[in-house]
């Protein structure tokens, strides 16, 4: 028993010793390795300890509250970037060019507080409709009238019956195209700006998605507040402010649309008859030695004037067309395309600058074929005549410059007189001098036999003290776009001058007067050089009847027996279409 106990105790001691030996061996091995230079345990080989990460400073409670409040600031910034980017996208690519009936239009969505629809008809003005209440406004810009589509309406008035359906279909198609294009525009604009601001694709995509959501919400609001009766109560601005008094109340037009269509067709028919009347006016039967000059003035952006001038050139076999200025209204570059028909009238077009024509207008005309600009007294030889002129020294649409008035006109007239006398002394006298303002033209008395002017919209002729005959033309545009401002439309006036080819002196002239806007009268009066002239008067010319009835015919007295130059011809008459 005791022997067994001793054996157990010895085994335990041996086990403990073995364990201690193993620990000692491991310790010695570690000490040996540590004692060798360059050993892994050597301090020289120990890798540098990594710098302990800097602890973030403790956040004060006030800053912690501010951090918790920043999400709404970030949301506000994202919203601002989204709205700005969407607006830039709409301005850049968010418009649709669409033909609507006879018009070419550009449709665009614009950010707005009140919403609604704005129809811009440059340069007449604008039409505003309270069509909806939403943060988006629909802008429709009428860029131009297509001549072919308008011509088809004039040639076939019966097609007006289907014009309403065609316009409705065009507007619906344009609205669909505008919705798709505007969606792409706002997403593209907001995403691009978001990427530029945040430089994170996720934020940029969030801005694009938010822009699309805002557009959809605005469209839903517009649809919910759509007012189909808004077209019955339009608000006019610009020259269109006179439209209700001219075309009648929009509500009555809508309620009696059948009657309106018939009246519109009748109006188109009457315009056609007016052109027919112009084409059949009695013409002077000149002999081969006669030069025919058409004098027009103060068109003031009336597009119908070009058709009338072209018809007169054809029927009277005009050799030269002289325009004594104010062809434009504001002289802007945007108006320049209005002048394009001047190169295709069938006769050379001579033009002098008026106080509503700018140097931009003048330069545009200089670059056109078959057009001659008269300025600074430089003569132009056309069809056997030598013609010179001086542009108006004033440009009155420029409100930044105070108008110099008549003194500036007289100074330019005296300068032109000196130039004309120099040409005469050099053996190259000028036959006709052209100016816009009669005050300027009166200063050249005695330097030329004939002077032409405009400006007053009041036709008159008289002989100046030193022998120059001054002929002032009325408005060949019926007052132009301003015709809608008066109670009655102004006449369209032009004159045909007959000059002897050998002497280059005036023999006779025809005064042509057409009914103004909506009227179909056409009258011609013939005068001879030896006819007594009335004293010049500043009274305005008589206005035609606003009812649309043609005035009674007026026969010009026959030529006196001692009239030497013009051959016999029929007396003047008045053409009055039914």
C-alpha cells in the first residue's frame, strides 16, 4: 500500500519536472535569439510602431445638435440645384418648333409663379391666357407666317372650314412633343448640374429624379386647374391691345363660330378682290420715251405692301421703285428679314434711310441684289435717271439719344445741297433727290428739279420758291402696324411718276389710294405738271369709312388744252370691287 502511494507521487513529480524543463528550454531558446544582433527580437529590427490614430475631438452638444439639423440644409441645397438645373435644361433644349395652321411656332415651358399661357406675336405684341395655375408657364412664339400655307387659304377660302380642326391637331401634337422634350431637358439639366456641384453620381441622379418628379407634379397641377374658357378672356399687350375693338369680342366669336368662319372667309375674299382691283387699275399709256417711277414711303413693317408694290410694278411697267424711308418700325436686326422681298419686285429698288430705319437696316439692304441705298448724296444711275439722296440724321427709336429735331434735318439738307451743286458744276446734274423728312428736302430747293419725301403720312405736292417740285408721299403701309391703333384704318398710298426720257423732267403722275385694313376700295387720280397745285397743308389726309364700303368714284379733270407732253388717255377712275 505504501509502495503504491510512493509510485504515484513519483510519477507526479516527474510530470511536473518535464513541464518545467519544457518551459525552461523555451525560455533559453528565446534568450539566445534575443542575444544575437539583428535577430527578430533585436530592438534594431523591430518595425516602427504605427502612429496611434488621432482621436476625434469630442463634439460639443451644440455642434451635435447642428449636425443633426444639417439634413434639411442638404435637402434644400439639392432642391435648389435641381430647380436651377431643370430651368437651364428647359432654356437650352426644352423647346419644340411646330407648325400650327399657317404659322410656324416655338413652344417652351418656363418657370412661373402664376402659370398661364403667353402667345408672343412679334412685333405686334402678346396674348396672355389664364389657362392654368401651376409653377410652369407655356410660351408660344409665332416665328413667321408660311407664305405657301397662307396662300392656300387666300386661293381657297373654303379650306377655312377645316382650319380649326387642323390647328387643334397641331397644338395637341406639339404639346405631346413638348412634354417629352421637357422631361428629357429637366432630367439632363438637373443631372448635369448636380454632377458638377456634388461630383457624386448618386447625388446627380437624385437631382435628375427630383426634377422629373417636380415636372410631373407641376403638370398634374396644371391639368387639375386647366381652364378651357381662358381663350374667351385673353389679355392683350403691345399693338394687339387694339385687337378686341377690331375683331370683336372673343366670347362672341366662340359662341357664333359658324358666323365667324363665314366672315373670315369673306374678309379673305375681299383681300383677294383688293389685289384684283390693283391689278386692273387704269394705267397711263406712255410713249417709248417715258420713264415710270413708283414712289412709296413709310411702309412700317406692313407685309401686304410688298404684294401691292409688286402688283403695281407689273401693271404699270415700272422702271424704278423709290422708297423714301421708314420701311421698318424699330430698325432691329430681327426685322431685317422683312426686307427680303425688296430684291424681287421686278424693278430696281432705291431706298433712303428714315428715322425708324437704323444703320443695321441700311447695311442689310446694301448687301442685297437689285437694291440701291441712297445716302451722303452719292448718285445712282438707273433707267436713264440720276438719283441721289441723304439718309435721315435722326434715329428716333433710340431713346438713349435726345432727338435733335428740325435743326438736324436742315443741316443735313444744306450738306446735300452742296453735294448736288458740285455734281451739277461737274456736268453730272442729279434728276431726283430723295430724303425722308420734308424739312430736309426743302433745303435742296433749286439744286434739283424734283425732290421726293415721306415721313408725314400725308400726301401733298407743292413747288418750292426756287423751282424744285417737292412731292411728299403718304404711307404705303397704311400706317403699318400702327394701323390698329386708330378708330379707322389708314389708306395705303403710292404714286406713279412719268418722266420724259430725253429731258428727264416730270410729265404727269398718278395718285393711287387703296382702302386700309379690311377695306376693298381702290382709287387712282391722274395729274399733269401744268395742273394747278393746292397750297401745302398740314391737315391730315381723309380717313376711309370703317364700314368696309368703297368710296364713290372720283374722276380727275381732263388735261387742259395746252398740256404739251402726255399723250391722250382715258380719265382717271375709281375701281370698286363688289
